[in-house]
C-alpha cells in the first residue's frame, strides 16, 4: 500500500462504506480558520499523535491536513511507528474541495 490516497479513491471507499478511520489532523489554527471538513472525519490534534495514535487498532486509517504536506506526513510517520495502516489524502482538504467532494460544517 502506498503513502497516499486520491480524493476520488477515498470518496469511493466512503460510498462503499469500507471500514476505515478518517482523521482530520489539521493544526488547531488551520482548523479554526476553515472549520469545514470531510463528512465522517474526526479531528485529532497532530501535536498529540503519540497519545491518540496508539489507540487506533487495526482498521485502515486515512488522515488529512490542509494540503497533504508536512503535517500529514509527520502524523503518518508517527502512526506507522505503532504499526498503523495509514495513508493521507493527496493534496489534503484543499484537493478534496477542489474536486467538489462533500464537506461538513462543524
């Protein structure tokens, strides 16, 4: 399995109700500036990934930040230290919105 997932791939998985945990790992300030997110996602503080990352179990995990860059990669690295099967959205939330995928308000 690769490091990333495209918005279209994720949307297909969500429509098929594929078991996965979708986690919004945007920084607190980024999330405050744009509180919309992907339906079904749970926000987790990326600064505390070592605390919450060990409780994810064996489900597939998909994380996203604003643009699918350093925050997503850092969270992915930390989760993989706990043997979590994790990918992040290519282009992050911005790519999700660019391709007119559904969003939710907080």
